[in-house]
C-alpha cells in the first residue's frame, strides 16, 4: 500500500512539474485591465456595475441601477476569426415619478452586440456586426419592452509611449439602432 501511494505521489509530482514548465508567464494587472476594456477581447469578462441617482422624484429618493455591464463572451470561429458578443442587462429599482405612485422595479431593456473580429490584432483591434435589442423589460416603468436592431463597429488602437513606458487605448464605438 505504501509503495502504491509513493508511486502516485512521485507520478503526480513529475506531472505537475511538467505542467508548470509549460505554463505561460502570468499577466500583469495592466495587461488584464487593457483586455477588459477591449470590446473584442479574447477573454470572457463579466463586469458588474452599480449606479445610484440621488434625490430622484418628488420623494427625493435614490434610484438604483445594477447591471451586467458589457459582458464579453468570445467564440473562436477558426484560426483567423472570432465572434465576440457584448451584452448589457440592467435591473432597476426606482422611486415614483409622481406623488402617490408606487416604486417600480425589474429588468430594463437589454442588448447584445455581435462583433466579427480578426483573432489576432497586433496592437490594432476592430470588430463589426449587428446589435440586437430585446424585450427584457419586466415592468413598463423601467423599460419599453420592444425589439430593435442595428449595426455596430468598434476600433481599438494600442500604442506605447516610449518616454513614460505607459500604454494608452483609443476606443471608438459607433452604434446605430432602429427604432429610436
């Protein structure tokens, strides 16, 4: 029994050393945050966002918005292309807009943008595709609950400043939707 345990431990140690020797260097926090800002990133991101609008309505209460804010899920299509999906889905709790009315809460309008993008950008990343607005509103006070669609394009350029050794990102996203 001791011999079998010893063999398993030796085999596991040998295997783990080989796995560690093949692993890539860990990414820095700066590299990870740049990838998260990239709308056509190659990694899954799930950013959550909380917003508060203070002194809202006649009761001067707080409107709360909690959302999945531009979550990215990339799908590798082949060696050269990916399809990156970017989704926003907000949940809202808002005070009444008129005296005597009640509070409203629920999911609001959500949308997903589909970006077809080259798999490797080399400092310049771009993507283009449709955006789909879907009827996710659970309460007409917090959303209109209609379908919509349009086109979206995004460009991102990564450049290094040799003087300060910092990296900056320039992101331009244009989205057109119908209905308005």
